């Protein structure tokens, strides 16, 4: 057992207990981090490994020196015993996205400190004996943590190897399908998903002072569904559900970042995800060339067989300040800062994450512009990261925000994007003749996710009526050459979006009246 108490082993135990917040997402059996990384992941794995290794070496040196100097040993082990519970608690908070109650934070500091105060009130020789016993016990616990660390290192290395070819460059596809002859075929089908777009906030109970002329103009010549039943509340499940037309409440991801299977809440069974069983294959069979530009989900990875053009990005999946394209010293150092920020109950990375969100929006907007302007791509799917919080736009100054922005600001940005996309199609003389579907993947998840978080604003509190959650996403369909407003007030399940698009592809739906009749079925 003496080897287990060696400084090399104990240091590995301490460092292992300090890094779950950083290493956990890489080795999670859900593989969510890898699934959402849109860049080659090696720099992320390498940065995390270097941070852990550096931490281990630091503790090795400190513990080796502590063995030679009795007073320094007391200081070092007092620090380990006092602060390790706080670090473990902070890791739990970061891993589970759980807000640690203040009383618990205080308890894990006060309780060990109280024990130490009590000890030092005893006689000196008694204190030394008790302290040596506590140190030996703690070292033994840390040696078992080190054994867990070895297992984690092996698992971490294996998953890093599995993702070595995670995001190859997307190669444009071409296919030999020929559009069937006949008239009444839309020049384009444009399907725009605006993340977190709420029907209530756009049309029903718009916050005073919010002007959304593009949404109003679209509604004036479209069919607005006023009671849409969402396909879920998590984008990971909702979007595959929209693509396949199947109800989905869970997904399984392989260690190499692939969408493996889908779970049905109806049958309670799993089935493989097949890109050939999606709306994109339906469109290709109908003679359409498909293109996608999107956020969050790895569209180019999971749909490469059925997309002729593709772009996707999601920078917000990155940890601390780690850079996707290089091993980042800044990221390595700031990982410690991230952990300390949770210990101090602060949020130092809000501005940094806002910048990533802005970059994602700009990249997807630009990639979408190419698809909208390309006459050869006539089935276009766009998934924009707006009006999803946190706020990245200042609607008063009409510019990207550096702070204090809200969901409502992002809603104005979404309106501006809609006007921008429409202008591109009008310049191509394809707006009138196109089918345009604008929808939210889910509604604004007020109290479910955002209320009470650091970025929640007073106007969001007012607009949501105290955080009340209205689950209806916006859902607007413009048929070709539609110039009048229409409404469908009966419940419509968003999971039927594939069926709706299939009916359009089959030319069964050509007018708002057709859409009204079809929606009742």
C-alpha cells in the first residue's frame, strides 16, 4: 500500500478530482460534446490532456517538496483537505449545469474549517497525531481516485482516437435525378428554422416597442399556424424528428460522433437513423438538389449521403477558452479560471460565449446566402441560432451587442435576417414562386432553461409574464404566388412537417386552400 501513497500517485488522485468538469464531456457515454464539435477535435483533446498533465506535475512537485519540510507539508495537506470538497462541488455544478445553493457552498467551506479550528484547540501532540491520521486517510482516498484516473486516461485516449476523422471536408454531391415534367412546381422550397422562435412572442403577445416588419409582411401573404404542437423541447431530438417524421424523445450517438439511433416515445423502442429515410432523400427523388446550412446539429456529418451542398458550425460546444483550430495556451490557463469562477459564483465567460454565438450566426448567414442565391439548389434547409438566448444583438443601436442583450433583441435580429433572406430571393425573382416555411424548432424555453440564469433580463421577465412557458413554436407557410393572409387554428403537430413537405413535393399542395384541407386530415 506504500506505493499508493507515493506523491506521484496522490498527485494523480488530486488532479483527477480537479478535472471532471473538463474531462467529463470528452468521455461521457452520451458523446454529446463530440457530436456537436464542428471542427477537427484534436486540439480540444490535446488542450484538455495538457491541462490535466500540467496540474498533475504541479502537485507532484508540491508533494515531493512537502515530504522534506514538515511545516510546508502541514500547509499543503491542510489546503488539500480544506479545498478539495469545494473543488468537487464545483465540478458537480459544471458537469450537471446545477446551480449550487449558497448554503451548500458555505457548508463545504465552514465544516472543514471548523474541524481544523477544533483540532488546533487541542494539545499540540494530539493535534499532530490526529492530523497525521487524517492525512493518511485522505492520501488513501486519493490513491483510489488515482486508479480511477488511470481508467479515465485510457478511456479519454480511446475516444480521442475514435474521433480522429470526425469532420472531413464536405464534398459536394451530385445526382442523376431529373425533375418530373409539368407546371406548378415551386422554383425553390426554402425551409428556415429559427431556433427558439415563439409564436406568442412574434404574433400573439408581442412585447411593446418590438417592431417585426418582416414577420408581419410574411404573415400578410402566408398561412400562419396558431396552435403548433412542438416535436419536443431539445433541438437534438426535435430536428431529427422533423427530418424523419417520427416522434423522437432520445437519440444515441456513437463514439465517433455519428447519430446512431432514435428512440420512439410511442413504441419505446430504438431504430437506426437512416439518412435515406429523411425529407432530403424525398426531395432528391422528386428531382430537387438539396442544400443545408445550420447550427448545433452536425448536418454535414449525419446527412452527407442526401445533401448536395452543406455547411454547419457550432462553436458554443467548446470548453473554457479552448480554440477549435489549435492547442490553446489561453484555454489551458483559463480552465483553472473557469473552475474558480464557479467556486466564486460568478460567470466570467458570458462575453466570450456571446462572441462565439455571433460568429456562428454570421457564418451560417453567409453560407445560407450562397444557397439562396444558387439557382441549382432548389431545396434549401437553413437553421439559424436566433432568437436563441443569450442575447447577441442591441436592437436600439442596431448592432451586435457587447452586453445586456435579451431574447427580444435576438427576435429583432431574426426579423432582420428574414428580410435579408427575402431580399435575396426577390433579387433572383424567386420569392413569389417559392414555398417558404419559417418555423421554430421549439418555443422560447423561459422557465425550463433560461429564467434565473445570469443573462435573464427584466424585459424578458415582463415579456414572458414571469417566466411562463408557452410551448407553441411559430410556424408560417407561404405557398407559391400566395398574396393573402390565412390562419390555421386547429392543433397541428410539427412532427408532420416531413409529410407536409412530401405533399408539396408531390404537388398535392399548391394553394392555401389545399393546405387548409390537408391540415385537417
